[in-house]
C-alpha cells in the first residue's frame, strides 16, 4: 500500500521476460546447450548411445558401472536443464529396458542422487517431463538448418518426428503467448482496440498449433509410437507395472510416485485456459493442477499470474462490444478445435494401434490419466466457455 498522501504504484506490466519466456521461442528453452562440462562425460556418452544400448539390453548393466558424479560443478540454468534432460532419459531407459513386465523398481544411487540434486535446483521432479523431452531437447544440425533432438530413445525417425512435431506446436504457440500478455495489459488499461487485436492474434496462433499437430501423421508411425516409444515416456504413478512407484536409492526410503511426460504438462494450454476462463470438471481440473508441478517454476508462475489477473471473460461481457465478443468466442472455438484434433491424433496412435497389438498401460496416457475421458472432458469444458449461445 502507498503511504498516506502518495499515489499507489501502477500494476507491474505483464511481460514475458518476468517469467523466463522468450519473445522468439516462448516456453521453449532458447538454444539449449548440447554438451556438459568434461566431468560429466560419462552421462553424455551413455545418453548418446541410448537407442543401441536399449536395443541390446545392455543399458542397465552399463549404468550400474557408471561412477556417481557430484553435481557441484554444474552452473547456470542451461547446464542444469541439459543435465536434467540427460539424467531423465537415462532414468527412463533404466526403468523400462525390459518393458512393462520387467520394470525396474529401484533407481540406483549413482543415477538417483544426482538426478534428485539437479531436480531440486531447477524446481522440477526427478523424472523425464515435457519440459525436458520437448522444451529443452532440440538443436540445429547446421546453423539455420533442420532441427534434431539432443538426446533420443528407441523409435528412430518416428521418435524424432514425435519430439519435433510437438516442438513445432510449442513454436506455433509463441504469437499466442505474446497475445496473452497484450490482452492482460489491455484489460488493465481498458484499451479495447489492443484487446481486439490480441484476441485475433491468439485465435490465429491456436489455429497454427492445430496445423502443426496434424503433421504428426506425416512423421510418426502409429505402430512404432504405441509399441516402442510410449513405454519410455511412462511414469510411475497410476501405472499397474509400478504400483508403489520407484525407489530412488540414497534419496528416499519410500518409493516416489511420479507421472510421465504428457501434453497436459505444456504451459501453453494452461495459459490459454486461464485467460479464457475455461472451467474444467473437478477430476480433470485436479489432474491438470497436478501437471503444473512438472512445469519449470517460472512457467508455472506465468500461468498463475494469468489466473490472478482481472477476468478477461468478465471484461468482454461488460464491454458490450460485438467485435470483442466475437473475437473471444473465436479463441474459444479455436482451442476446442485444437483439442478435437488432439483427440483424433491420440485415437490414431493409441486406440487404433492398440487394436493391432497387445494392450499396454491399460488405456492410460503417459501422464497417468484415463486418456480419452480426460481429453473429451477438457474439450467439452472448452466448448462451454463461449459467450454467445
């Protein structure tokens, strides 16, 4: 509060830089590091050979022989993010090398302790998440050239395609993320012209995200995704293969139950929901709130700041402007269409693939949700957010 006789300071402008977001890359980590300092060569060497070591089922034995390294020489968030990415991939490979039937129940100390320490410094859980698998896992083959993952898993070109198409969806969202800041500031300043342009930009960005997501069909084979890739993204919460979770040796005396990587961990869709006032059903809302624990803390803070901001929905309703109402509803419609597209993609890569092979993960997503009921619930709740009947 301002002292007596003084004016209160105006609200701090809502900017991306306050939340470690990039004007060019949004939630993606800009230009991630691809090498760790020399003491961590054992991690990098093992990560670079993950697909072949898993194919020959040698990874567990090799990791058990790896020295336990101190994390003290890691400095800066870029080194920490690469370390988390590498340790996350090694952990998934170790746990799932023998498939669901042979899932490891204990993560050895030489992996568990450094992974825990790096996770604590970043404010992330010690498991491979969307923040690692997509946001921090990209590099250019040549300057200005095509993208490729830094660390990979079995799955060949389908695995590469899955990572990069998901990355392109995040990249397509960047104008929409910038539009969020413009919309929030426009509501605070009661600038209807800026707000209208921001909503138009947001609807366009969501449409571009849907077009990017559709490219999954061109680059990822459903059979390879379902039978090879998906298991390595699965976590140890709500998973029948690991009903108690995973014991992190040297970290905890009790197993930890953690969700695997999931699109529900993408801060983009959480931010859109908060801006547009989408009200999810209690069970879906609870799952989505839990997924926020898997976001980098600054990204989670961005979503929470939108939640605390004055309601865009109420502002548009009170403004009595037909163009604003129309632009708002186009954003809601675009978001619902994106979620319908996501349901179609999941149907291809899980339901259709499951019909041709053995059931895996009992109809759950890699994050642990009952995937189709969850996706349809969030899509239907989105549709209900329109202003015009």
